[in-house]
C-alpha cells in the first residue's frame, strides 16, 4: 500500500481554455462574454484537457472528461478578450481506481468541498516567442490566484485550432501537500487542445 500511495497523482492547475464535453453555461459565463466586444467562439467536441506531474523517475498523467466555457477573442486585438473556463474535477481519471479515488480526496482535489475549478482571464497579450499569453485567475480548492497560460492558434477565418499549456505550482493551491505527494514535483504541466468555430 505504501508503494502504491507514493505513485500518486497531483493535480492540474487548470488554466485551460475549453472543453471536450462542454458544461452548461452559467451566469459567470454570460457575464464574462458581456464584458467583451470580441467575437465569440464555440468550442467543438473532441478537444483534450489534461495534466502531468513528475514523480521521482516516473510521471503521472490524467485527463478531464467534462469541461467547457466561453471564449471571446480577436487575434488582431487580443486585449479585448474574455475567457471563462469551468472544469468538473470529478471527471479526472488517471486510469487506476486507487489513484483516482485519492485524487478526489482532501489531499488533492477535495471534490466534495470544491467540485469545480474555474479560470477567468483578466487580459491577453501577444507572446514575443509566438502565440499569446492569457493572464487570469485560477480558482481551485476554494482559492483564486493568478495564473498565466500560453496558447497558439492555427487555421484561418472562422475555423481555428487552439493548443496551449501552463505550468502550475500545485503547492500554492494546497494540492498534494500531504504524505501522498512527497515524491511529486511542485510544477504540474497542464496541456489543452481543441477546435473552435466563430459564432
């Protein structure tokens, strides 16, 4: 049992833009969209959102099945963007029933108390290295703190492909700070990719 618990997963830091299985729109979704005059984009099914974290010489990864949100974005005027993303933390799976159960517990996601993580952008800027950087706040385990994420766009016109990543300090949100997270790296890599269609 001790050996298995050491190979546990940490958590994401969500910062992602979008959803493979869109969640229902919320009041905050509509409020975020109302603050921006940028074009609205619909997240298409089939996207991916997941995270990975180093565990000694190994790595642990998980995927989220339910996530979604609203995106208002103009590539020619990124400063007018408004992005709101919601993630159903209970939909995260590592692929091992024991680890999946621990992931939902109070040492990691604590989904009984905080079942949803959200990301809200405060601004989007051009990345000199290419693509864009979303600056915003990640709300996880009842705590909202600043978090940046990098993303790129490919395609043209009303059809675009979005791909990006973020590095999240899991310890800032109290994720994996107990005995089961002893061997886990502090930095959790979040990756996402999806297609979007302009409304």
